[in-house]
C-alpha cells in the first residue's frame, strides 16, 4: 500500500524547536511559531530581518538572544546548508536551553556551597546508607570520605545518648520530615564532640522519602564559651572554688540528701584574721597567692562529696556531712582548719603567718535551710572574732541578742540606703568670741520604720564592718552639699558644711575624684566644704592619707582632724599634713575646768597648734564654765550642746535666720579658768 506523502512543512511548523530559513545574505525567509516565541516577536516582523549570528554548518554553538520582553535567552544553534527551489539557503535550528543553563548554574552553586561550607553535609538514602558527604564533615569528624561512604551514620554514634534520644529523633523525622538539636558524636580519634545537627527528609514528586540530608555544625567553641560563662557565674575566678551562688546550690543538694538519708550537714564560715594587713604591707599580688594557698589547704581537708567555697574577699565556706554527731565532726574540722592555716607560708621572700575565725551552724539543730544556716553560722563567726580570732564557735540559740540583732540590722541598713530612710541633722560650729556660726557639721540619722530615729552610734559600726560605709558616706556628702547650696542661695550665713570621712572611703579607688564628682554634681564650691578625718584614721592609713588630703587641698576643700588627742600622732607629724583645723576630742572637754590634767592638755594643744598655724575647735562644749575656760586659753571655736543640738535642716534654717549673738565684753580679753 502506498504511503501518503510527508508534509514536511507541517512538521517544521509544529516543531518545538525554533527553525529559521536564511537566504544567501543571511536574511530570514522563514520562521516557525517556535522561532517567533523564542524571539518574542511576530513571525511577520522576523521575515526579512538579518539573523545577526555567525552560522557555521555542522558546528553547534550557543548564542544569547535578546527577547523582545527584555530577558536574555540561551539557545543551542545548529545549521545545515541546502538548496531550496534552486537557491542556496541555510536552515537554522535553535533550542531554548535557558532553564537547563540556570539549572546547571544552580547545581554549580550548590556544589560550591556543598564543597566549601564550614558545615558538614551528609546525604543518605532511606537505608540509611551514606551516599555522599562534603569535605567539611571529614574535618569535623576526622573520617575520610571513603571511610564514610556506604556506611550507616551510626558510625558516628558516641554512646553519649540513650536509645530514647534516637527513638524520639526518628519519630519526629518520620512524622514531620525534619529534626534538629544538639548531638554528641564520636570522631575518628575517639573524642566525643558536640554538634548541632539539622536533618531534613527529601521527597520525590509523589511525596515518597528518597533521601535524608544532615547538616552538622561544630559547636565546640560555643560549648567552651558556655562553660566559661558558667564558670564565671558560679566559680571564683582567683581560686576556681565555687562562689556564693554555687555554694548555696550545692548546700541545698546536701540538705536534700540529708533529708532523704536522715543524715546531718554542717556549715563552717572561715574568715581570715587581719588579712587586710597582708594586702596593705605586702601588696595584693601576695594577698592573692595567700588566698589561693588557703583554698588549696581547705580543699585538702574535705571529702569528695563535700564543698569548699570562697564567698567574698577573705571569707570561705566549708560544707561537711555526717551520719551522726555532726557537731563533733564540725569541731574536729574547725581544729584541722586552724592547724592547716597556722602553718607558715613563704611568699615573695616573706614568711607569712595567718589565722582564721570560724563560725559553725549545723542541720538540723541550727536551721533547715541555707539562708538560716548562713545567718546562724555568721552569728557564730562574729562571736569567734569577738573572742580574739584564731578560734571557732558553734551557733547556739543562747547567742546574745546583740549578735542576732546585728544580722537584722545589716539587712535593714541595706534597705535604708535603697529606700531613702536616712536623714541629716546639722550641729552648729561657733566662733565664741564673735558669737556667730562659722560652720555646720552634717550628722546622719536613720529614720527606722519600726525603731524610730537612730543615732550613728547605733549603726555606723555595722556600716563599717560590712562596707556599707562607702555608699553611706557618699550619700551624706551628696545630701549635705545639696543642702548647703540651698542655704547659700537663700543668703544664709552657714560658713562651711562639715562632713566626716571614714577610713574605708579613703582606701577605695579614686577617693579624691569621687569627692570632686559630687561637688560638680551638686554645684557647691569646694571652699564651702570641710571634710573631717579622725586622728586614728590618719595614723592607721599613713600610706594612703597624705595623698588623699593633698588631693582634697588642691580642690580647695578645708580639712579638719576630728577627735584630736585620742590617737598617737604628734603635732610635728601633723605639721606635714594640710589640715586647717584640729578638733579637740570631747573627752578632754567634759572634765573642764575642774580636771587639771584635761585643762593642761587643752591649754597645751591650743598653744602649740596656734604656733603651728592650726585653728583649734573644741568638741562637746556643754557648760558656760567650759566656754569661759576655752576662751581663756585662746580656743575661740567650739561645738556642743551649749550652742545647739544636732537638728534637721528646717530647724537649722531657723537658727541661721537669727542674728548673730553680740560678743560679750568679758569675752574680748584673755580670761583664765
């Protein structure tokens, strides 16, 4: 049977490839529908146009076509020369390969990412059997590619995780198609390393899982950083012992064990005696070495399940356990601690001897929680220090009311500073000969919500022992300067405002800068401020005090030595310090004029101080006879109940508004007692 003739024109017209017929000049004589789509132009616009590309028969090439829509099309070009109706023509075949090129580009990009990423990538089939890995995974695990291909991913299993871990992983992976989390895998060298693993299932067109892709990130550095942060949060950086926070946690665990096992726990607070003198005399470097040696000696005394911690500068804590008779074991431990610390150290060429005071509280006798046991062991520690140190005391419910009150008072004082319960009272300083106010001393009081108005003798010693004297002292200075500025703005003649400075404030870092900053903050001129330092502090801090006083003097602040006569200084030594005024301690004034020894001392101090250029102010003047005596020996300045009690700012303002008392005629000459 004869086949019908083939209609090649129809085949060309319906071809999915673009087909062009060019004449001998390269002009387009025919274009099928696919060619019109490829160029983005109607066939009529293509006819007669020059093709514009070099056509070499039998040599396929790739060209870039500018589509009418603006995009660039990649196309494979093939051609063949032939005759059509006696004329030479070239038939051009063009195939759009843009999507293929883009896919190839993506594949190259994926390959580059696969090969160059720092994250390890593993691809498995559903076996799961490893079918490919990238270079990074060999760096992370230490296994070569050929050592991983064809194997199960369990080759990395470390034994760190239990069966439940992997069961939950696969349940989520099969149910949700992905899993991510932290995993500890075994490297080729046997080390176990932390990694962050992200696994995703790959599905085909019908939704069946064909592969799994796992992306591994080495998080060893992150874990080390976390461990460092954890150590800083829970470890003392100098000794590497647990700090206060971790000690509380470990002690709570010990209490839990004791409650479960019906056993007992002891807490020993260990405070080094006079450690500050080691720092002052030998330097903080030696002091740090001493603390490290103390930590080592204490650690050597306890069992593995027990704890030694450093709570603060020179205070350590020891937690011990016992099935019974915990008090006896605590006493034995305290004696061993005292003996161990009593062995001399040789550091920096110096033989150093240290001792410690120890306070003991036990569970269940002295408390059932960490807070109560810390409070009670601290109370016992206070008793040990009061007894001279180098010893230990057990807490007992019969501890003095003072010791228990001290614990409460410390907490209350913290609250007082935070909640502004403090207030200043002001006592006038008088020029007795002229009858006028020459200064006001700022004295702190505490408006306790339960106990009423407390004087400094009831809480200053606590502030000094706990270090709260520093923020308290700054509070007093700041508020005194503010009040002085109010009086100055009102034109009231207050002279100078006098504020006491403690030894702790002098020893802190940059004490002069702190004073200068408060003056700048409040706006008070330096010459309207007088700072008072006791004679005892000056003598105890012979290294720090001169620089501190000189710095204040450079600011223009007046300086007074308080409680003069109670220390061991000499006027010759004081002459080298920039004091303006000596305040004679009230202990010498109270017996005047009858006490001949006091009278002779006050007379001598006044005369010698005057010749050395110091002004002299008598403290605690309460009687007219004392006033007349002081004027008689040339001491014109005084302070005491005779002239005014310490009073709030409002009452002091009223005092300042009163006119000065006219001088008495009998006060103008030199009067004897």
